[in-house]
C-alpha cells in the first residue's frame, strides 16, 4: 500500500492544529465503528438507538465474500453542508470521544491509497508538514490497527450482529 505513493507523501510529518478543515470539507460523514457508536452515545448520555437515529446516516455497501453478495451496513456521522454535525463554534463538540477515524486521521488507509486524496490532504491540511515525523513502520502499524478494526466490523456484519441496529434505524426513520 505504501509503495508507489510514498514518493508523494514521505517524509510524512504531521501535527493536528485543530483548524477544522477536515471537519468542514466532508462530502460524506465519518464512518463509525461499533465502539465509536457506544462511546459517543454514552458520553452524550443517550441510548444507542436514539444516537443512531439523530446523528447517523446509514449506507449499505455490497461486497462479494465467499461467492456470496453480502450487504455491509456502515453508519456515518451526519453532515450538514459538508460540515460534521459535531463541529460547532469552530471546534469538535465531541473531541474527547471522537470517532477512531478522526483520532487516527490523517493516518488512515484512504490517505495512502489515492493520489488525489494525498493532493487534497496536502493542499488543505494545515497540520501537514508540522510536528512529528512518522516512519513508514509507524504508519503501517496504525493502518494495520485500522485493518483489524475493519475485520472486527466485518465479522459483526457477517454474523448479522448489526441487523437489530439497522432494522431499528430503518423503523425509527419510517416513524418520523
């Protein structure tokens, strides 16, 4: 993954300066892991189903696995006009419990897969080129952790563990 793109991004130096650019330039919200859902809902002191209804959008991705088409439901934080709904008064209102992808950003696999994403990141991230140098090994370690989280989420979906959440989200949307 880091092979040809490394020319475009390394040496990689980054420090979040909390400029808000990544929170206000979203064509789609932040994808959430099950641990994110629980952590944020708990911090807001609301039930998980209410959090999902009020703050999440559902997208179902189709993949082929073992010769079968599997629907993978992904919950994303809602956005309004390309702005995360938790970005208020020029800061993240859930910063202490922000989703994994926000806390790991910009070191997420998407950045290292697409030259256009790299260009967008370099042009718009005020923290790029500042702070700590990240070695290829450290970046690979962070991306491997993301991969493990993805596998866990896939297993939840494959075992139909998300069905109740997804059905609840659909039912609640129809009721409103």
